[in-house]
């Protein structure tokens, strides 16, 4: 029964990832169409969004630098790539941990089990050292 529950949770995690992928593609597609049809209106809209985050207050950070990439397919591709890289990486009590990817302090990518040694437990510490 427990194994079935874990499989169902994994299926749910993959379905959740699929929904996120669709949610990433939809706004990019709609934004791309609207930016093509109404470029000035979309520019005003995006600048208004930027006012909420202070990104438009930096005089060196111009709309022409970031605006065209806001609804780009490249941005959607990056979002989808990261969603798919981590889909299904969910831990369940009583079952082995997923061998998820981690980044070390030198910015190199590893798998979690790369750090495991023989019979020693692998301890992960998340937090601040300050």
C-alpha cells in the first residue's frame, strides 16, 4: 500500500510539473502576440509592473535592455528546463531520497549521492552561517 502511495505522489508531482510548464508557456505566447499587436501598450504595461519592483528606477536599466526578453520563448525555455530538471524530486518518509542535483560552493553541478561515502550518513545543512 505504501509503495502505491509513493507512486501516486510521483505521478502527482509530474502532473504538477506539466501544469507549471503549461502555465509558463501560456503567458509567454499571449504576451508575444500582444506585444506584436500593441507594442506601445505592452511597453506601458511592463513599465507599470516594473514600478512595483523598483527595477525601472535605475537609470542604467532601460526598457530596451530587458523589455524584449520579458515574453521571449528563450525565457520560457529556461523556466521549463528548470522545472523539468527538478520534477519528481520529492522525498517520502521511509523511502530513499531522490538523487537530485546540487551546486557546490565552486558553482559545479553534482548529484546528491556523489557526496555519500560508504556507510557514513549524509547530512545536509541548509541555512545561514552569519
